């Protein structure tokens, strides 16, 4: 029978579940970080990313509604996260659309679900399913630890390229600057919630599984962007040389 891990060992196991499936390893991420994508490629990313992260407050709302009232700090975090996405300052989706428009696409194209790929639709559906069906602590492990906590490491590699290679302004890349800071905080809060409330071997195992799957989903989503929009223009061999 599995034994309950202490917090340090459980934290390490959660981090390992993500490391093996980091979206930084996808060819699209490599092409972005090395400045090989065109603005048109970045526009396609924005049109897809809107439908993946745009409903993030909705995902969290479903988790919040099912989180026990006595998990006060967890509920406070979920509510604050939703507030930041939708009300606290500029709405995050508006910042994403600002970047998309700077890439040459339009608000109308970004918000039209017809312009997201099948894989993006699958990731969005997975997020909704996790939020609605999983134990709330397992859902936090999948959505916040498995997905959201990756964002700072991804954007730290991509954002300098946006300024130095493509010449975007600070205002146009505010979406990325904001999430480097906010998602580092959110990710750590997510870790603390999971470490505190995953208090049985079974619940720890479920959190590890969903965290790994969440990381795999983001890697799959990012790799699909390369396959759908880039592969005919930039080969894997070229990216291997650039990496």
C-alpha cells in the first residue's frame, strides 16, 4: 500500500511530473525563443491561446464552487485569481488581443472559435472537464500547478525575443510581462494548496497524475501549433540547430 509522502518529497514529485513534459521543449516554443517565427505565426498563436486561457476564470469558478467552505485560504486564492483575470486592472484577454492586433490579426478573428485548432479545442474541453468533475484539490493540481505554474519559465524565454527580434513595444507585450509575475505567484499558491490538502496517499497520487497530464496537454497544444501552422516553413532540423 502506498504511503503518504512528506511535503518536501511530494513537492519534488509534482515538480518532476512537469519537468518531463515542459512546453519549452515543443518545436513551436523553440522557434519562438530563437526568433524564427513570423508575426503571422504569432497571430495564429494568439488566436488559439485566447480560447485556451480566455476561460481560465471560468475554470476556476467551477473549482471554487465545489471547494469546501472550510478551505478558506484555497477559496480566497481562487477568487483572487479570478478577480485578477477579469477585473483587477486590464482584463487579461484584452491584453492578449492587443498583442494579437500588433501581430496583424483582428479582435474579431481572435474571439471567433472557428479560428482555433482541434487540439486547442481539446485542451479547452479538458480544462472544463477537470474543473467540473475532479476533486477540487486535484483540479488545482491540474490547472494551477500543471498548467499555470509553467508560464513564467515559458515567457521568460519568449518575451525578450518579442522586443529584440520583432520590435514589439512594452505596451504590446504587457500580456507576457504581467503573467511572468502573476503566474509565478499563482503557481506557488497552487503548490501550497495541493501540499496542504492532498492528505492521503490516494489523493497525492491523483494530484501527481493530473499534474503530469496537465503538463502533457500544454506540450501537446504547443506542439500542435507547430504542426498546424509552422512545419511547412521551418523544419525540425533547422530548429535543432537553433536550439
